[in-house]
C-alpha cells in the first residue's frame, strides 16, 4: 500500500488529472535502474479516448528526463490495445518484445522530431476543440440579464436575440419571470436543458458563485463581460485568480473578464455574444484581440478598454481586405 500511495518525486513520481474534485486519471513511474523506470497509467472508463493518457505520458516523460531517466519500460497485456497504441503513438523511439504472454515496450525518452510533431499536433487539436466549443454553442444562457435598458446584462441578451442566434437563449434573473419577452430562470441550475455557453454579466463579487453553478450545470464555456477584476488593483486580481482556478478545475474555457465578448457570423450559428450591436460582414477571417488591463480606473471622459474579443467570420468574403 505504501508503494502505491507514496511518491518521493525522484525515484517514484506520479501525476494525476482531476475534474473538479474527481480523480479521473493517474500516471506514475518507478525507477528500476539508474536510467530506466517502469511506467503505467490508468484512465477512468468514462474519460478514455479524450487524450488524457497521451498528455500525462508527455508530462511524466519530461519529469523523468529532468531526473536522469532515459528509458521507460511498460509491461502490457496483448489485449490492451488502447494502452499499447498510446505508447506507440507518443512519437518516441520504441522497441517491443513478447515474453510469457506479456508485451514489453521500451521507450527512449530522448525527444525526436516525431515526438515533437505529435506534441504540437495534439496541442493544436486541443486548442481548436476548446475554442470550437466557445464559437459553436448550441445554447446560451445570459446570467445577469437585466430588465433595465442599456445595462450590460440587457445589452448582451438583446444582441444575442437580434443577432438571430440559431439555438435557445436562456435569461437568468433571480426574480423576473421574463426579460425582454423571453422566459427567465432564477439560476443557471434551474434551466431544464443543457447550456453550452454562459454570458456572465453580474457584479464582480458574485462571479465566483455563478462560475461554481455553471460548473455544476456542466457549462462548457464562459464569456465574462463583468468588470472589477485585474484592471482595478490587487483585490480585483484576487477575484480574477479565483475565477480562473474555479473554471479550470471544472474544465471550462473562459473569455474575459471585462471583455467585449465573442461572435461567430457563420449563418449556421449567428452568435453575437458581445456588447456590440453590429457584426462584421461574413468572410474567411478569424480575429482575436487582447488588451492589457491597467490597475486603475480610466480618466474621466475616457472609456475603459475591453479585454479579449473572439470573432469568427463564416462564409464567403464580401470584399477584399488590404493589410
């Protein structure tokens, strides 16, 4: 039991993957020679096939190289094809032997061009998928939807509706039965259907609680248009750090805080989750902008800078753009 539960971060190292408080995967190595270690991993059944094992193997390999390990060995049953494929597709130089019904794989941990290409391709796929979940939601909730005109909560909701978003839109208001003619819910947890994207427009002090509710609901992405975070000083920075920690623990992607929002003019989506009433014409251009927040309020008469904005312009271009 001690051997399985104790690591010394030198001869025995383990890494885990968690979603919220749930442990979903673990990888570990044990040194069996000065430059050789036995490696093994396990991924919970419901999370297999998502690339967790490949990511963990990549990071445990880096930790092993830092500690002088040059080779991994792994004993795998022949019927465990999924585990064998993870080792083979890692891109490292591998040797395979078969003895007494067990396949022994030996991986040279020296990075190769193939290994680097595998890592870069995996990161690119992961980034693409995570951004796609933001830009192609099937449903959107506006948390902090307001009945007061010209507030960010009502503006966000109206822009989604007038932009003709192709999925359902759910206003969230603690008291109102409806906002701008659309049925409202007291919290995101009261929405009966799945919510892919949440636009958060509540005061900064309430954002963490809202993010926790979104995590419980299984929301994929957040657009936080609320201000009062890193741009206002140490207290806001602490709130922003808590927002990041909570969202990451639940596997949610965040745009913001204090941002203009995200938009996708693809006609199959028509997403305008921004504070701007107008979208650019459709075309084959993706646009991302990030401004650095300043820890002070803007001078009187000047508008605060917005944070990140993501735009995806789908379809054919209407005109040429000269750079």
